[in-house]
C-alpha cells in the first residue's frame, strides 16, 4: 500500500514488509532457487540484519510458486513438549491445510506414537495441539520423529515441494541435546523437503554446522547476511524520502550511510528520525543528520544503559576501546597498552562474552567490531 505523504516512510522494530523491504534481491532470488531445488540452507546474521523480513518475502514468493512452507521459531519452544506442539500446528496450518479438507487434516497425526490433544478456538476456528508433560521421554522423542517425517511424506504423496523454516535454530541444543541427531537422521531422508535454518548467534551456528563432530556438519549451504551495499541503499532512501513528501541532500545521504555502514535496522532507524526532523516539502541536510542521531541515542538510551550496567569492567573497557578506534585487534599487546586494557586472557574472556551477547562481532581478518552502530556512538558520547 502506498505511503501517505504525511506518514513516516521508514520502519524499524518490526518486519520490513512490501515497500519497506530494502534490497536483498540477490539473496532472495538465491534462496528461492535453493528452496525450489530442495537445497538445505543455513542463513545467519546478527539480530536486526533483516533475516525475518527476508524470510517473509521468501515465503510469499515460494507459496506463490506452489511450495508448502511451514515455519517454526525455536525461541518460542523451550521444551520438547512445546517444540512438538508448535511443530504439529505448523504442519497442520501450512502443510496439511492446503492439501486436505478440514475433516481430513487431523488424520495425518493419527500414526504418531502419541496422539496430541487438539483444541479448536470457537472464536476463529484455529487449531492448537498439546502433549502431556508427563509423557515418557522415549514416547515424546518418537512422536517428534514422526512429526518431523510428516512434511516429507505429505509432500511426496501429493507431489508437492515442501519447505521447513526453523528460526533461531541455535536454540535446538537447549531444547534437547539429542534433538540435532534425531533431526539430522530424518532430514537427510527427505529430498522433497528444503530445510532452511536461521540463526543469529554465529558462534553457536558455526558449531552446529561446521564442527565435524556435530550431526549437521556440512549438511547445508551457508549464507551469511551482511550490511546492505551503499549503492543499493542510497536509491532506496532517496525514493522513500520522496514518497514521504521530502527530499534528502547528497551530503546528508552520505552521512547517514557513513554512520550506519549499511546496517539495515540502524539505517531505517536513523532515516526515521531524519525524516521526522525535516519539514514537509523540505530537504534533509547534513546538519539534520546530527539532530536525528541525537534523537536515536535518546530513544536507545534505556536499552544501551542496561547493556552497560550488565557488562563487566573488562567488557566495558573493551567496548570503549572498540568505540574509540573502530574495528581492531584488542588482543594485541600494543592495542591493549594504548587503551589501558587488562591482560590477554581477560580481554579474550570479555570478547567471548560480548560476542555471546551479540554486542561484538569477529571480522574475517581476525579483528573485532561493535555490531550495533549506535552502541558505539552511545559509548563515545557518554565516555567523556
């Protein structure tokens, strides 16, 4: 739907849908081709890099091409029982429903070791599934195995391509240490199903898919989402400003992308504040970017303050050094001396903790950087 000229055309904090979706066209085309070919893919990137928005578009295009797409967010399934319940609902809603009439859909679950309890909401007719928490582990695992087999069996019976999207897949080991081995045994016998794994914690995803001792070792094509290239982001920003009844000066646009580095969420957020600070029918200038940045930092202050309060002294010193200098090698003796950092083991421990919290990323050349552009700005602005 077109954006009204008085509405802010930039969005952050929610899925970037339709016109708010920024580029990623090559990644989208590649993923769609993989899905149609039955290729398993693992997509990883830090949070706020647009994985969910990309997948939303992927589901749209794949569904239009006749693929049956079931989705499951493992962040919402902390136990085996919840995992089985959410998986059953995803199969019912996204795989069985397009294939069968209402009365026939529940029959697909009749062959499971344990038949789930089915509840129908009288208000909207939606169906939910539940399993007793007192089930024996062997019975529940056998039921999960049966559920995992269902998409492939239903797709093969009806000659339909099926895709199973598992978001925040790194959580699988928290749900059950044995589940990866069980899932891998089922998935490798499902050529008619494309399995798409999404992950935001790089170190955990790498361990699952790159460790030779893990069941999913080298089982999926790997795709990493990085920042959006400036040459792709710039025309999008200009177009959105125009659609919102404003213009953006070239130097202001360059300043925005210099500050965000093409980070999808950060760019949308900064542009949201810049558009707000620009008069109707006016032009956003470079000095307006500083005003917009101040607005972003005020908006993010509570979040960044909590990050800071829960960081150890070594983590704070490491963040301050990376904020001052940008990407670098905090483990090096000269670097530590310049910034008054503690010994190498303490800095390594701090970096490991910061990476686990997704505040710092390790770059390909062995350097480290703060992952959120505005966290670095906030640290610098509060250091003095």
